[in-house]
């Protein structure tokens, strides 16, 4: 079996944020597998085959990629950001564990990428400069009660919070419910950031406070950052404010 | 004032994991500022000046970089991994906030990098594929009670945990105390990973369980990953096991 599979993080969008390792893995592939809009970011050669699928079919896409690799193809599964952060890598390994025993012998590599979370943080300053966490707000894969319990735990303990998958057409109410919970715990002036498509032409970044945060500022592609008591905003003349989190916690 | 300052994440070490954006920021600089071993990773041109400093002098180094930029130099402050994750970006913004008002008008950019956490996760599989957090175990900047409270909160709530700065010569006992706490909460079979210098020639990665985890497997440069109930290990023939976290939480 000479096929192999690379799970590749494309980074947030800009070519300047894609690593040489990712470019090499893409160039080596005979088959590119992924969600259509992510595949569109890859300039394929004429002899490379693209296999686009819907965003919600992660496990089916993973199995398809494994079947291609098992048949001898060199497959690159592409994800936006980092492939291991609420992206395709976990789905592939779930499929490996549940699938054909021979899939475990395939050469499978994961190529990390600049995550949306860190690209957003860099655009703002350093909001993730203290203890932080990342939570997917989707309840497609876990009970909503688990999401709320986790949010409460990290807000009470003082973590900066990055929210992935904040809402969708099928679940428009979840981000508002999350803000309601967080307002019980965190100060009204806590910085909140909505960041969409960072580093791409359609980039939108908005800085507000927890008191003023409106779920309508987000769509399914938005990353929402919620500060902690350590998160500060530095106002500037003629430039957006800087947002960063202090490294220290007072005794 | 024409000086400017870029805070650059070099990635974990391998050149293939450094972004073109980071390379461009380094090439543009007249002055490179950072911890000596990180500066050694940058091949400077003869007309670029390197300013190396000790690892613990982050705030002094930040002020030095800001003074250079304010004097008209083009400065790159380098960090390993991502500059915004327990690295130099927060220190620079702390110095900006506390420093000369003119520093706020400097052009300051942050260039994200592949973090040690995501490079390690990619090497293993996808251990950070579910809700996760990152905690610095150092009590140089926060009370040890805060560290313990945060660890307890995230372990009880089911997060995968990445521990930065797990121990040092001055505080050799902290990682053991953290494991003791986590053993009260998590199953003995919970996967634990020690990863040092990922992607560099001296890379060391060890996979064990919480029951067997020994603090002596870590040094100050080690990233320690602790799984959750969602974290699984897939054994393979003739290859290291894969470690990944399932995306779903049973209801």
C-alpha cells in the first residue's frame, strides 16, 4: 500500500500565512479533498483531482479520503486554519479508529497551520497572552448543557475564551445564550471581539464590550473572543485600539 | 517617527513551519531582539543587528525594542512558536501601556506563528480536536492557588489541557503537584504527552498515561498535553500510536 494521506492546515487565508510545509504537502498530492470554499483556496495543477464536499459531512469526507489513500493515491485533506482545531484531523482519526484495520497502516501526517484564533489575536494585539481556552459553541456534537457548563467553568476561573462555530442558521440563539451566561460572571466592560475572514479581502474585525455585544455581529464563520479580567484595551490616535491580556494575575 | 516594530512568531523550529509573512518581517528588520537561542534560529544579514537577552527579562527586552523603534529603527522581536502565546507580544503591549505616550503611535504588528501546542498536536494526531485550554504552570506571574483553581476547573469541565512552562530549576515541584491534582479528577488511563523541541533535531515526544506520568520526563522547554475523557489512543504496528480527541460528547 503506497498511498498516503496528509491533513493540511491552510491557515486563515492569506498566502503569506501558509507554511512551506503545507505548500509542499499540497504540491505532493494527487487528490485534494475538502469543503468546497477551502479547496477553492488551493491552486491545483491540471493533474490534481479536487473532491469537494459539503461542510457538514466531515466523517463521510474523512472516509472518502481514507479510501482514496488505501487505493494508492496521495491525498491531501484541507482545512482552514489549523487542521487539528475543530477541523478535519479529528474526523479522520475517528474514521481510522472505526474503519478498516488496514487504514491504521497508512502513512497519515498532520500539517499544522496558523489557526483562526491566533491570526485574530495577532491582528488585535495579544488577547491570548494569558491562560486561554477554545470552545466550539455548536451542539451538533455535544449537549448544550455541556457547552454551558464549560463556559461557566472557564469564565469563573479567569480564562480568555475563543468561541468557534458561534451560531448558524439552524441554531441562531446559542451565541446570545452564551453572552447571557457570561454576563452573570464577567464585568460589563470585558472586551469582546468578533473576527471574520481574518487575512482575507473580506476581513471584518469589531471590538466591543460584553455589555454591548450583539450576537447579530457574528455569522457561522466568525471567531468570537471574550476577554478575562486580565484583558486590556489600549486606545490610540487614528488607529484601532490594541487588545491584549496581561501575563500576570495579582495575588 | 518612522520606526516600527514587528513581534514575530518563528514557529516551533523547522524552517518549513515558518510562514512567508514571518520571513518577510525578519528580512525587513534592521534590528532583531529576543532570547538568545531564538535569535540563533534567524540567519541575519551582515547589516542586521542582533540584540540577545536572557529569557526572564521579557519586560526589559520589550522596552528596549520599543526604544529602538521609537528612535527610527525597524525592529523584529522574535518568539518561538506563536508570539502571542505565553511569549513576547503581551510583554510588549504591557510596556506600551505603561510607557511613553509616543509608543502608542508606533506601527506595531504581530506576526502569528505555528505554536508549540499545535505543532505537538499535529505530530501526535489530533489531541486538541475537542474543547481545549492552555495554561502556564509558572507561578512567577500568578499565585499558585490560581494555577490550581484553573486546572481543577478545566479538568472537571472536560477540556484537553496544554501546559506551558511545566517546571524549572527554581520550581521543580509544580508539575508533580499538578499531576496529583489531576489524578483526583481524571481517569488513570487519560493520555499524557511530553513533547520537547518538536520539529527540531533534538525532538523528543513521549506518550504515557496520567497514572504513569512522571514530572522528570519534562524540562522547562517541554509542552505537556493532558487528555480528556474524549481523548483516544490508536495503536499501530511498527509506528507510534495516534492520539486524538473525539469531537463529540455523549449526551
